[in-house]
């Protein structure tokens, strides 16, 4: 008579399981989960990425390109070769090529990424409008969001 094999307890630590809506990152010698909704922006520096969240910042050893693949989503846009921004935390389009974030940081937008950033911003605002949310009721901002963007042509030398 064949007896079923006894069930083995699952000894997999909780840190190795995937939590929905979060990133599992090796920080130091430990894995930590970072909620994607709390990411304000990412800054790349060679093979390292600095992740800035609502609760602080951390640097870890992964390129910005790889990190961008892991967090690809409707609210993240690469605005510069060194920056990926979460549009939920943008409070102002402070210049023809600058975004003002809710934490006071100003991020430059490269000329190459300007059109894609504008399209992502307009799509984001439309989604909020369709969901019945007013830009001024933005959950993460202390002041109203802008609702439109005016871009002017930039001369050859930025004039």
C-alpha cells in the first residue's frame, strides 16, 4: 500500500515571496520590499540607482535601465538618461524642460524625452479626469497640479 508522502512545511522566508505592488530589493545584506506607489523618482549613476521614496532614499546596485523595466507602468516616465519620475508626485511643470516634485526637487527633462514626457503627462491627467479625480485633489501634493502644458520651441543652443 502506497502512502502519500508527508507534506513538507514551507520554510521559504517571507522576504522571498512577491508582494503585489512592491519591489523586492537587495539592500545591504537583506531583501526589503518597497511599495511602488511610494517611489517619487529614481536617479541613475552608472551601475547604481538611487531610489527616492516618501520615507527616504536608498542606493542599490542595479542600472536605471533594468530598474525601469521592473517598475514600468502608467505613472512612471523616463525624463532624462539619469531620471525616472513617478507622475503622481509631479506638482508643476516649472519650466519648458523642468518638473517640480512634491518634495521640492526639480528634475530636468532632456530634449530627447520631452515629447514622450508630455504625452505621458497628458495621458496621466486624462486618466485622473476619467476616474473623476480633480488635479487639485491630488493625494500626494500640497498644492494644485497644473492641468495643461505650454511648450515653446527651443533654439539650437537652448535660447
